[in-house]
């Protein structure tokens, strides 16, 4: 397709949709699907037929609308309403009268109003399985613009000027990385999208891939043009079956319309995207392990330098970015770097997607400008801790991150501020805890995760996580001493300074941060054999005497 | 100190060990005579003392493998000035702890049921035979240890060096210590 | 091939492009402790024993993986590095079942040597006591997983020098173990050539030759240098 054809297709589809009486968007992302939204969608389709409204009312699947706690969610275009907890029984009313009034969700809720959607803008407004939906929402226009109006260097300059930083957690300036890859001498270069989202509690990337896959494809193609690559890979974790299917379909659709493949928009630039599926290893989210995995080798990280931009896949310069990073690109190119740089803070531009989970009223997916305070995210947008319980801590960054206590709730969410209080931005998982969480057990949980996921190559991580977990476990059983905690801290230093890769280097973070803010809990466990949260069971003194462990 | 002679009291204990460390101790040969002038040897498997009243220096051979060891080592620690883990079994668990990998139940099964030639069955023991612990443990996992003598067994020279250093109030040389 | 001048532990040393800090240190009789490195096979920087401090660079760097650069200032034996090495060896001693008393390489074991060098008198961590097996199906050699450090020297020497790639690693993290071919008994391996190189490079008694006593089980690692020099430089050094 040519650029003109793209605009024509957009106009045609927009008119077609405008001509409908009602378009019913039924969320078919994993969360709502697990609450029966596929059955619901079928019920709505049946009702459309039954009420003789074909051609006037349409139902389609759509991506995550964010308020997962009220799943299944449905949005109706006729009145712009969102409905929650929808059942197949509501299908009739949805088709006939616009929806069950008692299930309406107030669109003026802070949950919706306080968000700023950029990468999630289409989620809930497009059918992820339909290319025309994406085109109707300005899809592929950024790619067309880049190919027709900009040189690769200009694209890179725009990305640099935008201030976009890697959304996978490390926050490396994206434009700089692109520039590094583009500078490499080799004719063969690769673009890789890291979709191995492995942090417990993180579902941002999953939702983006399920809800708006074309956005990621477009972002990758623009990157390919900018750095001089003809081949892209999306590495998706194997557990994301729905995302994989949506991506595969999206790639095929794009190829069919020559939006991917050779001579895109009749330009000499061609870009192929293939999927590579993970096989259950968190460590394969580490970029060098990911490269090894795509190459068909064991997913062990390797020493850096050399870094992937210099030597990555099959020794070639490789650009590796996170799903969310790529998802930001189309808008940056289409609307300009100045627009993007106008959102967020001085050092952290743009928005960030967070997955709210745990003891929070509005569990789900949100997107906020960088610099929004944690308090605002949790209490205004998130709706606070349900049941009137007291907030205790918020965990960001998964097993590489830290717990943030109430005293730091006014911390703005940006890369530097979170690091300063002992946590990290991470990929966006945000787990909320109340008084029923034992912080020692939380540290133990994340260390257990690292024990399972360590690749085993280097001694500090392979053996050190096991020993750290053992100490934490014994603390929760009241069997540990001060000397054990001292050992824990020594091991934490070793892992941080001596591990081969980020998994081992950051594995101590949850322990270190809970020791920093919740040391009293550790002490209570050890000295008083008491768990304030009431979670830990302590063996009787007699059992300890018998040396059962 | 021994009230009669004023000399420091040296005691030795063996827990779950083969007594090889004690044999190495006896390898001090003529130095035993010198030692006799420097210390008062108290409770020890090599002497006839039946209880453990206390010591200034106690050498502990063997790992903590049964309930009696556990009880005894706690009493020994409480009544000792300096406690030394004596030999690899005490320091690391060593051969005594090899059964940990298999689990107590399997070990008892193998010994008393599968390989029984006369009467098959794990003995009850009653109140007399100590209960085997689920996990054999090096001494420092159970009580606080002040010094370690590595080796299986530690060479007599190392034993001599440690005891005389302690008696002189010096730090032991630690040269050449190795496991095995 | 340009010459690089650098400082290691206060001594001025020279190396050439392509040499690692480890190589240059070794040539200057500065012995940096190591486990996974053995001259003649590729380096992987896995054991983390050879970590050194480089002035101006915040992180610690594996000496075996870091090429020398002009003007580098390297410290190989600071208190911090010694603490880390000690803890790494303690972790290894606690991870599997290293019972020196009953091992055929007692007295000639690199792990034992390291522990002695680092002044380790006892292990401050709790021993794991994992249940691991022994594979004696091979006619001439044995593989005792209890003594294995997962250094992968055997994997690399078999792959790179012998060309058979009989060994590899199965499993992840602490569940990793060395396997033969498709996780088969060594004696049934169709790729193994029984050359014994793996036994010679193994730092502990994990790989051993059958029928040897403790006094006889001494490993000769210098054959590697001989083979590799012959292969690459066509020089016979022995």
C-alpha cells in the first residue's frame, strides 16, 4: 500500500465506523477473557443477530481498558460508556438500549481522568485482530512519514530529542542506543523487541501485545529504518499464548498490506518481523541471554562488554528495546519529540505504564506521566487500599526492586527518584501491600523466585540466592540469629558486586530495601518470634531443640 | 583453672566422629609429656571422667549427629572457656554428615531393614539409645565456636600449635591449615 | 599488535593487544585466583573469582575476560576482593558435598588449595547436602556430581579441544548438572572418545580416572597448552 492508500483506508474505515449506530467493544485481553469475556462477546454477537441489527451494531474484541478489577469490561461507542462486571445476560440491553445502567462505570473517575494515555491510547478503541482498526486510529502513519519525509539520522535525532528512556527498567536513553547501533560498520543489523516480561505481578507488555500489537510492529519498523536493520525479532515469553496469537496475526496482516516485508510504502526499505517464543526462563529477559536463546543456545547471559549494539545476535549490531519503548515510537514520530518531551519530568520524559496489583481497589493497568507521585497513583487513581486497611508498602521493579513505605508516598515516579529511595522503576509492576503482608516473607518470596530463575552460570547468584533464601526462610520460622542477618547482608554485597548479570546483581534488592525500611519486623521475628502480619508460623522451642531442620 | 594445680584445664569431647582426631592428638607423642606439664587434662574419652564439670580449653571432635550430642555440646559450650571444633567432622560435617543427602528415613531403612540379616526393623531404643537427628550438623551450627582445626585428621603439629598458642595467649599461626 | 603498558598491584607490566588482564598478570607472576579459567580453552567469566578492581571503572571486572588497555591501573588483591573470593569458595563448599576425607584428589584439589590460600577455616553458611549421584558407567573414568563446581571446564575442553562435545549442562540454577550427550550414562555415550582431557582439566575430584589411589590421582593441566600451541602456532613446547 502507498501512503495515499493508507490515508484513504483510514478515512473509509472512520466513516464506516461513524456510520454505525453502535460499536460494542468487548475486552478480550487475558484478564477479561479469564472472566468469560469471549462467551460474552459471542452472546452480544448473537443478540445483534436476534435483534436484527446487523450492519448497524457491531461487536468486536478490544484491548485492556485498565480497570481489571471490574472485569469483564465493555465499552459502547453510542454513549461512550464503560460497563463493568458484564455478563452474557446483559447482552440484550447492550445491543438494544446501550447497556445496563447499574453496571456503568463513571468515566469521570480519577482512575480514568488522571491517566495520560499514549501507548495505551488505542486499548479499548481498536480491535487488535483487525488492521483497519489500527489504521483508523492513525496507524502506520508514523512509519509512512519516517520513510517519506525523514532520513534515518533525522528519525534518530527525533527519538533523542524526545528524551525517551528504555521502559524495560534500566532507563537507558533510547535515542543514544539507536545511534550506537546505527554507527556500527556491519551491513547486517537486527532489531529485537524484548517481550519476555517476567517480573511477578507485571502485565504491562502482555496487555500491549494483546491489545495493540500493530503499534509495536510499527515502532520496530521505524527503528529498523533508523538503525539500518532489515530483520526484527519479537521475543515473547511462551506463557503469553494470546499475545503470541495476536502478534502472529498482526504480522501476517501487515505483510499482506505491504506494511512489513519488502518495499514498505514503495520505499526501498524492507523490514521483516519474526517471532521467537521463550520457554519459561526469566533470565532470558536479560539481553545477552535473550540473544543466546534466539540463537538456539542455552539462555545464559554473557559478559558485557561487548554490548549488543556492538555485537549482539550472531555477532551483529543489535538494537534491543522493551515492548513499551517501541510502543512509544509511532507517536513520537507522528506528533514530534517536543510534544513527548512536554510530558513527564526533566530527566524522565513521557508516560509509564504500571500494572497495579495486590491490596489496591482498582487493580489493573494504568498509564501516567512520569513524575506523578506514588500517592496519587495509589490513592487517587488506584482507589486506595480496600477494606479501610492501612497501606504498608508498594513493591516496584519485581525481584530487582524494592519496597517503598508510607513515608515515601510523595516520591514522584521517575527513574532517579525511585533509585534514591532504594527501589527502581522496573518494567512497571506495582504491588501494593497492607498490614497483612509480612515484609520478611515478601523478601523471601522474591529471593525464592531468583533461586528458581538463576541460570546457574555464576557462583554468587546460583549459590548465593539459595543461601540468602535459606536465611530468610529461617527468619520466618524464628530459627535465625543476628549472625544470620549479618551473613545475609554480606551475601547481598557479594551478589550485587560480583554477579555476572543483572539478575544476580539485583536479587538482593528486595532484601536490602526491606531491611532498610522494615528492620523492626526482622528483629521481631528473630528476638520475639513474632510476626506482626500474622503470617509466619514459628516452630515450638522443643522442635527447634530436636534439630528438625 | 584447675583448683589443685592452677593449670588450665584441657578437655576433649567426641560426638559423631571416628576418634581419628583423638588418635592424631595422641600423635603428639613425646609432646604429650610436655603438655602434661602445661595443662590439667580433664574430661575426655581418653580419661575416665564420666561427666563434664568444665574446662578452659575444650577440643570437640565429631559432628552433632544425635540428640545426646546436641544436649551434650550445649552443656560443654556453657562450661568451656574456649571451644575448638576439632577435625573436619566438627568443622564441616564431613563423613558423618554424608547421610544428610539421603535423608534419615532412607538411611535407617537401608541399614535396618534392607540390609538386615537377622532381625529386620529399626530399633526402638527407648530412653537409652539417643535419637538420630534429621540433619547431622557441624558444631558451629549449634553452638558458638572459638577456633577451628581443619583436617581429617588435623596433623599433630597443628594441634600442638593451637594449644600452645592458646596457652601462651598468642593468636594461632593458621599456616597450612586445609581440609582433608 | 601493539604493546600496552599497565599497572597491576603497583607493578608496571606490559602486554599486547588481545591479552587479558589475567594473562598479563600471570606472565608477571601475579597469580589471580581462578576456577573456570584454564589456559587453552575459551573464557566465560563465570566463577567470579578473578574479579579485579580497575581504577576509574566502578564495577568489578573479570580479569580473564577483560582485555588490557594502555594506562590501566589494576588491583587484584584488595580487602574487598579477598572477602568476595572467600565467600565464593564458602558458597561452593556449602553448595554440594565436598568430603575431602574420602576423595581421590585429596591433597591435589584446586578447591582445597583455594580454601587454604584464602584462609578458610570453616564455612559460615549452612551446608545444602543435595542428593547427587555418581556415574561410573564409563570403563575408565568416573563423574561424581557431589564434587562438581559447575565450572564447565570439561564442557569446554571436550567441545573446543577434543571436538566431541560430550558434556553440557542441563537444568537451571542450583539444579544445573553436567550431563553426557542427551543425559545418558557416560558409558553409553556415542560421542565420547575416552581421551581423558576432561579428567585432567577438572579442578576437583568430580572427574577422575578409575583405579587410581589418592597418591596417584594427580592431574596434568599443562597438556592443554601443549596441544593448543601445537595446533595454533605449530610449535612443540614439550
